[in-house]
């Protein structure tokens, strides 16, 4: 296993896991469906529930593939999904819509530049992790080192999940 790929995959798997799990409750999923309808093009609005289910399924597929030989491909798909989220949030902000995105389920935090920054940072992590795995530029690590890396980067990725809270602490 390569260090950069494991680190990038761990961060993305952790963030996507928390996001997907937050959407599994009835309230979390219904909030996510309502947010999805606001972010997708108006022609797709009747398919909002289907789009939300497709997003949730894709998140779980990306999570599951982080610890397989398909990690690089999954990281590219994660970057594409994050790109779609970022475009949707950008378009909503352009319309003046700052309602919650329900990115992590039934949360009630308004969208803003912080979500755009978080998604761009996560997209960069996807690109670095996938490139590191494909190009084999990082050292190959043994299983104990991989486990330590996974634990460390899982804890560190919670900052991405709680980015709004971190931002509000430093905004005061």
C-alpha cells in the first residue's frame, strides 16, 4: 500500500462515511432530498428523490472501494461528485440561496464560501491521493503503518466534517 493513496483514501472515506450515515435516518434523508431538489437543474426536479438516492449509493460505493485496488478510480469519482456538489452550491449561492445543503444529513447550517472551500480542499485531496497511488511516488508501507495512517487521517478528517464549526470559532 502506498502512503499517499492510503492517506487520501482514508480522509475521503471518513468524510463520505459521516455524510452518508447522516443521510440514513428518515429526517436526514428527507432533508437531503429537499436540498437536492434546490441544487439540481429545474428540469430534473421531479427526479430529486432518485438523484438523492443515486448520490447516497455513489457515496457508499466510493467508501467501499477506498480499501481495494480500485482506490485511485474511486478517488477520481469522489472528486467528480464533490465537483458536482460544488457547482450546485455555487449556483445556489449565485441565486442568493443560503439554505442548508444537508451535506451531512439533517444539519441546519447555511451554505456559503466555507462549503465551497471545504469541497475544493477535498477535491485536491482526491487528486493527490489518486495521483500518488497511480504514479507510485510515495513509499510503500506495511500493514501496521497503514493502520496507524488510517487512524491518524480518520481523526484529522473530522476537521473537514466540522469545518463550519471550526470556521465559526475563528470568526469570533
